C-alpha cells in the first residue's frame, strides 16, 4: 500500500475511533445532574458509579495492549466501538426506572452495569489506536494532531448533542442514550471497510523484544523491562495527568451550574441550562489544544513541553475560584484556557511514551499508559465527589493544583 494512502487510512480510522470514545465519555457528566435529582442521591454515590466505568476504561488498557501486540489494532478498534454502542443501549434500558420508591436501586445497578460495559469497551481503544499511529504512520506528528483533534471534536459534540436532545426531549435521558448508541454502530460499519498496513513505519522488531506476549512469564518480563528508567517516570506523570483530567471535568457542569453568574433561563416554557453549553465550550477549546500540541511534538522538547503545560494547569486550578467570582466576563476566558491547555498536554505525553519504549511492545506500553491515565486517573471522579460533598468547593481546585505540581516535577526530572 502507498505510504501516503496508508497514513491517510490509519489516520481516518483512528480519528473515527477516538471521536466516538470521547463522545460517549463526555456525555456522562451531562447526565449526572439529572441522575442526582431523579434518584435522590449524592455526588459521592454518582461519582463512585461513574468512577467504576472510568476505572475500567483504564484498568482494561494493559490487556488491550497485550491483545494489540498479538492480534493487531484494527480488530480491537472495531470491537471497542461495538461495545460502546451496546453499553448505551443498556443505559437506555436503565432509564426506564423512574427512580421513585424502591425503583432507584435497580436503576442505579443497571447504570453501573452499563458503565462497566462501556469502560471495558472503551479501554480497548487507546492502546490499539496509538500503537497503530506509532507503528503504521510515517508522518507521526500530523497523525497525533488529527487524532487528537478528532477526539476533542467528539468531546465537544457529545455533550452538546446530549444537551440539545435533552432540551428537545424534555430531559428523557434514557431516550437520548438510545439515540446516541446509533453513531457507534455506524462507526463499526465504516471501520470494517478501511484497509491498513499496521506496521508500515517500523522495519523490524527492536531492542531484542518479542512480537507478542504469549504467557504470564513473558508479561512479567516485558512489564519489568518497561517499568524501569524513563518510562516509570512517564507512567507516574500520566497518572497525575489522569487524576487532574478526571477531577477537573467530571463535575464541571454541576460546579458551573452552582455559580451565581450562571442561572437557568426560562425559554419557550422550558428551563435552559447555560452551564451545559459553557461546559461544551470548554471541551471545544480542546480541539485547538490537541491540534497545536500534536503539531508541536515534532518541533519542541517533549519533556520541556510537558513541564510548562503542567505549570500552567496548576496555575489555572489555583485561580479558578477567584476568577469565576468576577463574573461571566472572566468565566468564559478561563474555561477556554482550561480546555485548551488540558488537552494540549495529551499529544505530548502520548509522543513521550513512544520515545521511552520499544516498538515491539508499544501496545503494552500504551496499555500501561492508559492504566495510569484512565485507571488510576478515575480516582479523580470520587475524589472530586468527596471534595464537593464534604468540603468547600475551593478545596477541590487546591488538590488539583497539587497534582499538577507533582506532574511538573516529574517532567522536569525527565528533562534533566
């Protein structure tokens, strides 16, 4: 296959998969305020339920990485999209319970099961997709840029579409979940038709590794080989990034909805929630961050780029409370800055993983990476829920700033 054609085919496939993963991921925070009211529960309970799915999003990544190294990326990307679509069908079934009397518990149980399925399916994508880019694409920086941009388009379109549908359908979130299952099924039909050469950018197995893991002993050996030296520091850094990412974003619609400057608006006899649209705007700003960050991975030091970005993220967390107190004129620029910088960092750590790991275990490398980002990082959801339930709101942002400072220190260590 022609190199440019293969690059385009791979880039198109991963853009499709990445956009769908984050479409579904960021629909969930839009549902959270409705669940809190419908099921008369707390942020801690809902945060823990959502945290289960988000944890599996990361915990399944090492297994996905092993399967990627052995079976290839494309089959896993297809299975990932199919599983996510089916999970939203199950979520729609859970919504048939009204949340009154004794019905709240079975509904919450079904929501949990749906999110377990979603987390398992979503966990397959990043090790498969990123391995496909680093092993199959010659123009890696551009592929990272387009891949990240597609992810953030899904990140923004998902909650925006969910918010619009909720408004039109009178907050029938289960019907919205069913409608949103359709794009994944269409994605599966498209993906199976895309032909790619998965190893076009690597000429041989390197560093004396294997072409796949066939036993527990091999897994242990390859894991020890990876989790030493520079990659161990990268692994710690991406855990910090995941905690910040999840802690900042999961309850953002709820935080924004509680601000005095952001009040519900009555329109056509319905309640219009500006907080959800501001949240969508924050996520949309990440499109630019992903694209610019991806392009810069080929142009500046990865380690220094990481250090500078986490320093900015620490500052944004610290100024959140005083800035939002100023009013809408300050809130909008702050949200744009958070969205841009929060997603700007992602191509940098994705490219850094490729620099600190051998090509033959790239799938396992990204498996561990997303174990850190989405597995350990999922603890940011209950962490945020605890902070918002039992402490003043500012405490959450102080904790996030501390986490970002830890990532900054790790990046400085790598740079030196």
